[in-house]
C-alpha cells in the first residue's frame, strides 16, 4: 500500500500548477493584454477573466464572435480557446497560434486566475 501511495505522489506534484511558469508564458500575452492583464489597447483586459463572459469587459471593441458567442471563460473554456484560438472561436481577432504545451496551458490558466 505504501508503495502505491509513494508512487502516486510525483504524479500529483506534476499536476500542481507552476505560477512562475504561468507568468513566464503570460509574457507573450502581455504584449497585447498588458503586463498585469490590464489591457493594452490591442487586446482586452484579462484581470478577472476567469468566470467572466466573453466580450463583457467595458470599453473594448470585441469581435462579433466574442460578443455573441455565449462564452463564459471557465478554465476548461480557456484551455480550448488558448490551445487553438482561431479554430475555437471563428471570427476572433486574436491572431495568436495558441499555447502548444499542455503544461504551459495549465500554468498560464492558473496564472490568469490570480489576476484580479
């Protein structure tokens, strides 16, 4: 029994988000969304994005796809979008190819949760 538990511990540790890596991954996002997710004119603010409806941040000219898509940015929804933005939301203006590494994707979403 102890061997099974001991063997499971490293897997659980791998599943924990690495916020430092998430912040590093976010530096790519920051060019359009601001260093702290406050928005930078090109992209909407990302502070408080987790749980927010897409197209809902005030004073940003969202695409029709974002305004009318009925999307709520849950972690699962963010994962799908950030992996393949232009395929996931047809008509998005986010010209970004996506986050390709699953660990980076999980870490950047964990980091986005800290932006309040």
